[in-house]
C-alpha cells in the first residue's frame, strides 16, 4: 500500500527544548492513524507543518506526494482539515462560514454539509460569536468533511468540546469514511476514540516520536486485572501459590492478579480447580500509555 502522508526527519526547534525533533512516520492509503501525546508534546506543531502553515527547519513532509510547504495551496484543496483552534470570522453566521469554506475549497454547492448539519444537530444559522465551543467545533467538522471527494483527512483533536453523544456520532463518521478507503490522521486526547477508530497509533513526547505501533499490538500488551473465585479457600490458596504477584487473603475464596502476556497459562492453571466466578477488568489504553510512556526518556 502507498503512503499517503509522509513525515521524514522533521525538526522545528522553538528553542529551550520546545518544538518537534526528527519526527518520522507515515500514514498508508486507507489507514487511520492516531496521533497521541500529552499537552505540549508537539502534535499541533507537526499537523501545522503538514498543512504548510509552518516551514520545518529540516526534514520533509508530503501528502499524496506533494510537498506540504511548497505546494501548500494544493494541500489545502486536497485535505479535509480540522484545526485545533479554528480562526472564525465572528461577524459571520455558521452557515455563512460553511459557504465561505466551500468557496475556498472550490466546491460546487455545499456537498454533504446539510447531511452533516443534521447528523450533529447543528443550528448553523446563528452568529459565530454567540456560539459555544462545542457548536463551533461542529462547524469545523462540517467544513472538514463536507466535500465528498476528499480522500485525506488531517484532524487536530476533532472531538474536543463535543458531548459524549456527539463524540460517538463523530466516531461513526470516521468509521464510515474509513469504510470508503479514506486516509485519516487524527490527534486526540481521547483514548477511546483512538481505540475505536485507528489502525495504528504514533505516540509523541517532548517533541519526539517514542513509538509507532499497531493498535492490535497495543491492545494485546495491556494488562488485565483478573479476579477468580474458587469453590473453596484451599483451592484459592493453592492457586495463589502458583501465580506470581497474586493477591490472596487467608481464608478467602477469591484471588486477584494482574495478567499480561501469560493469559493462557493463567487460565489453564485456574482450570485445574473448581471456579465459581470470574471477573476481568482490562487496563485502559490511557493507563497503558502512562505505564509505558509516562516515565523517563529511554524507557521505551
Ligand atoms: N510559535 C511558537 N513559538 C514558540 N513555541 C511554540 C510555538 N508553537 C508551539 N510552541 C511550543 O512547542 C511545543 C509543542 O506545542 P504543540 O502545540 O505542538 O503541542 P500539542 O501536542 O499540540 O499540545 P496540546 O495537546 O496542548 O495542543 C510546546 O512547548 C509549545 O509551547
């Protein structure tokens, strides 16, 4: 599969350790890639370079083979872009702004705008200056997705400011685009959103990419908290003795343990006794990242 978005050895140094440094990753055709990292890690700086708004100090960025800085106009026409913070013209109504963006995109008409307005229950006729953050975000989403011919999306924290119902609608929208083979790069703080939509995730910390992983691999690496109840306390005690790090209280029938890769061994060992109940809690992706990438540099 061809790489639609390529970022190779990109550095933008703002001084005092701020910026992005030797950033390297790509997004394949038809892939959805999640771009994750804490506040100030460099997600927006990377995305703004992809849109040609900032020139990298060194390195190269391209979308569909076009240089992002030199051919910024073509990139703007090609990409469905949702900025982290949208610069609105406050005197316009929401609808005026949508029309204005459709003109910039050289669209004939408003494409799918009406469908998206309904999907996100947006009242677009009001003035932008009177709109809440969530309503403005919905306008941004309509503008990014309204051209049905768009093949590539670059989205900076797309669901920020949306309530949970609308966040779910946004996930449905992304999954639908994905089904049509579109290529998507999106930054997010919402782990659930990334988990439900992305094929891979690139993780950035302090301006450097610390990991680019298949989502499945990230999910498989997550620990599970197992809580197994046995028919007798003797069984629970004997089982706890076989499991490294198991939590067991004398006389109880319940054993808890964190289980990672050794899941199969754990299940088979438990199966030698009579199990009366079994609870599993999977570590959230957020906890997983904090565990693996939250520590000192060089830990990854
Ligand atoms: N124009 C600029 N001049 C100086 N420093 C900047 C500039 N733009 C960004 N930075 C700094 O570069 C670093 C990366 O910022 P960036 O906005 O890319 O992070 P982010 O990952 O998008 O964070 P957030 O999740 O908070 O949006 C931060 O330390 C920020 O203060």
